[in-house]
């Protein structure tokens, strides 16, 4: 029987009526290899889980079955089957690779492939979260709509590979100009959006917007060529100009186009409201 159980892809362990380990197959021993010294017949199940750093512990008791996150980052699915003798057969399935694949898929669905920034969908989700928090805490939010000046011509001349290199550099520079609590996203094409949380006043937002304009006016390098572009930035504030995510984006976008019409490479605070 032990040889058969050792061929299984799941870990199998048998515990007696007092929940002490009697037997474990090879896969189970492999799963708990990092605590091999503790993994001996007679060890209580709760002690085994505690030694593995399982994150379903309350005091000295283990709460399970279900998915268990171990201290080393692995995720294991635990299932239990009671025996007539009062003992328990437990099976352990390593879900780590499956969960990592899920996380990667979720990341790819919410982030831009070229820049690694949040995409439009995630940006809107974060903006709505920020607005709810700002409403509770009576704070301000700044929304910036950034459109690159001259990027299309560079992209057409040097090709999409060079264009992607520049977009990635733009993303790095934008992130460097804001705080960790803020959000920079690629909204689409050569458009980027920014959420500035808990701002004090319009002047603070203006300083950030101007620093972005200055930063994106500096030379870029792509395919060993020095490239000059620029940025037009529109700004809208919560709650002064609008109270919804869609309205703030619309007003910031409109202000950005006003910068475009007036010569580009600058920023403008919207004069309109959504009320």
C-alpha cells in the first residue's frame, strides 16, 4: 500500500484519533521537506502546520481544511476524510504553480504589456476607489491627462519597436514624478493618466503637472538615436470640478486639448465643471 501511495501526485498523510501523524507518502514528505526534522511519526497535525508556517492558525489550533498559504509562499489545498477508527486521512495538493498562473493572467488583464503600467480598466477602478476614500475623508484628488507631443512622427519614422522603447521610458519618468500612493496608467496609445491622492491645493497639482512636462521634454534614446518629444497635460480636481471618475477624465482630457491648440508642451487646469 505504501508503494502505491508513493506514486500519487498528491500528498497523503494518516493521523490517529488524537491527530498525531502515523504515515505520510513520498509526495507529502516532499511538500514538507523544509521541516523534515519535525516531520516524524507522532507529530500532532497542528504542530506540523505551525512548523510549516501555515497561515490558518489561531493560537495553537489549526483551522482547516481548504487552501493553506505557507510561509515560504506556497499554496496547498488540504482535504480531510474521517475514518471509522476516529483517525483522519488528509490529502495535500500543491496549487502554487496554478495560483501563480492565475496571478499572472490577472496581472496581464489589468496592466499594459509595453509599459507595465495599469491599463485603462484598472485606472478607472483605482480612481473610483480614490474618490470614495476622498469623499469619506474630505480630501482632494487631482486627475492628470497626459498626451505625448510629436510621438506619432517618431513612431512612424523609427518604427513600433522604437516607439515602444520610448513609451516604456515615458512610463518610468512619470512614475518617478509622483508618490507611491498615486497611480500612473497608460490610458491608450500615447495617452497616460495620473491620480494624485490627498492633495492640498491646485498649486501642488500644478507643480506636479509642470514637472511632468519638463521631464518629458528631455531627450529620449531609442535605437541609438536621440529623440525629442513633449507632453500636453490637462488637469481636473475633485471635488472642485467634478465628483465622478468619468467627468474628471472628460474635463482633464478637454483641458489637455486646449494645451494642444495653444502650442503644446504645457499644462492647463480645467476652467469647466461637471455640475
